[in-house]
């Protein structure tokens, strides 16, 4: 006897429909075969399904061969989400559904040996695929219900066990679908537990941080250990504009596929903040694996990727970031196919001025020789520095500033100015593809929107010739100056805006011996 159910397989961050065909009596006695390019997790589901059916009081066709086909058969299937639809197919073959059709409902779930349903990855992507395929309903584990219910136009049913799922098929009218208010979920999830006010001193660094967030610029902090570089970086998401619902759904899909989504939240409402250790591999940073998974650059999509101790990262690891920094996406190629993950993030990095960390510190002696310092700094390649617009020194905090009551602005006040500047950029770049902020301006738009007057021309010329600024700093200075002008609500770039932008090119000046 043949029975069909529907499920979904996730590839990249997208899902596609999978038809689960279960045929009893089609194989040799006592055989249980799963075909359709299943991975080991899918193959092992045979033992879980047998125990779950037996422990829930359902019949298993012992003495009869079972064949399960996962169609389309030419695409790799991975994960444990096929447990539930395969078990339902067997139950259907044994007459548990009384002729009830299940061709308008999709099923996802991993089975425990007692028949309870465990959460799976990619429920949000599966819900989108079910909606696009014209299905009416999706049954998911209870822990995934809020995540999947964000998608409008399809009924999401939360199931706890295999028997409950059978009852859902037989009497769907007795079950209520899970309903959520996506906008309310987003507002509830958009809670930060750190604030910029908690950082004492470092007014120049805070100003640089505001400029970076206002224009979407990448930023590099340079300072001794304990100066507050990591504290500043952790508070970047608190002054970035709030996430839109579209951004939240896209970010949630990535975290759901990667298995990093909190079940209780159901939706990522805060800007992601990722801070990988400097021992990370290139596959861990950009993604990889036999079936590619998102890396840190994709988990930081629509948020912040912070690289502490930047020179300590392996050179090849840093170089693979050049594509995602340039394109806002990363493509991972394998023999069978290529997968593209979104990776539009703001890069924040931190480094010491020298190996010991105290070069230029007025209170501590640096023991590093000039060649040691040059070798340390040269670990960061020129092409990577080309993609970092702002370099800011973060000196050690003085005792009086550390103990004084904080008088700096809170994150909400700074965020208001950042949002106002971003709104001006949205109006400026309306109709432009892939340009949402000043940091993304190509040379064509720089010439169009970054015009300067005669005084500005003279100032910029002196900066490049007298301060030893490199040619690559030219465009970066103009883009940062445009952002500073936006913060001042100025239609044109004034010399004061250029002066401040020039100060943010520490690594292009004669800073080290």
C-alpha cells in the first residue's frame, strides 16, 4: 500500500517541497529502505520511527518490506525533520487516517523514541516554501510554532507528539492554528541590555562610533588593553536603526537554519552581534561544510561582526571577508551546486597599537622594537584596510573619568541622530540598487554627492600631501565627510566635516615608527 505526505528540505536559507512516499510491501521482508539521497540523519530515522510507532500504540508492518522515497530524488536531504512525515506515511499505510487526504498540509519534526516531537531547523523557511507552494497548513513542533507563524497566509499547527499529529489529520477542526502578531513580536524582542552611557570617557571614540553607524561605515578601534574597545563594539547595535520586519524575517531565517535561534523568541528583533575568536577557520567565518551552513558573516547579517585582536586572525581568514564586505553576500561553491548566503553587516574590529599594546601610552613603557611593530601592523592587508572607512584611537581611560558619574548620552539619544542621518541617505539614494548608506557609494555617486568647495579642496590636498595619506584614503574621507554632514543636516560638505573625517584615518598617517 502506498501513502504520501509532504515535508520540506532546507538548502542554504531556502526550503523546497519534498514529497514523502511510503510503500509497504514493496521490499524484501523486514527491510526498511529510505531512498532519495538521504544523509545519515535521515537514514537513522528508521530506528526512531519504529520505536515511536510502537511506544505510541500504532502498528508497524513487521514482516513486510517498507520503502520510503524522498522526492525529488536528485537533491540531497539532510536533518531529522523527515521523521514525522515518514512516521505519518507509515500510519497512513496502516489505515490510521480513514481515507483522509494530507496533500494540503506539510509536516516537520524530529521524533523521540516515545513519540514526542522535537524542534528542527529551518521552520521559517519551510513555512515560506509551504505558502509559495499553495499549501493550506503546516504542522511543526511546538517549539517552532511562533517562528513559523510569522508567515501570513498559511495555518501553523503546533504539535507535541505523533498521536496528536494523527488526530490533527483526522479532525483538523478541533485544533486551533497558532497566531502571532509579527510587529508585536518584533517590538517585544527589540530589547537591548547594554547602553552607550555605561562607557566612561572615550568621547572621541563615541563620536566616531556615531558617524560609523550613521553612514554604515566599517570601523577599527586602536588602543591598549582595557581601554574599552570591546565595550564600545558591544553597544554598536544599540545605536543602529531598529530592524524592520523584513530585516527581522531575513535574519531569523539565517539563525533558524544555523540552529542559533532561541525557541521562546521566534523572531530576531535585535541587530545581531557576532564576535568570533581569532582562532576561527575560514569556513567558520564565511560558512561551509559538505552541505554548506551559514558562517559568522551571515549570522551577523543586518547587524555587527566584531573581530577583536584583528592582527591575530590568520591572514587567509581575513582575506575571505573581502567578497562579503564588497557584495553583501557570500557564495560557497561545491561540486554539485553553489549556495549564496546574505552577509550585509557592519564590520567593527579592534587591535593593539603594537604586540605589547602600549606603544604611545604616556604611562606605560612599550618594549616593542620598530620592526616588531611594523610586522604586527602589516598582518592586516591593504585590501582589507581599503574596506574600513574609520580608524580611531582609543586611549586608556583616566582614573577621574572612570570614577566620575557618567554624563554622556544614552544609546536612544544617539540612535535618534543616526536614524535622521539614515533617512536623509534613503532619500538621496532612492532608486539606486545596492546602495542604502554612504559607505556603499561607488565612485560615480561619490562624484555626484560629495562635492566640496575651494576651501575643502585645499584642505584635502594638504591632508594627502602633508600628512602622508594614501590615495585609497581619498574616497573614504569623502564618504565619511558626507556622513558627518548628514548628521549636521547640512546639504553640502563643509571644511569642518572634512577635517573630522581626516582624523579618522589613523593607519594612513605616519602613526607608527
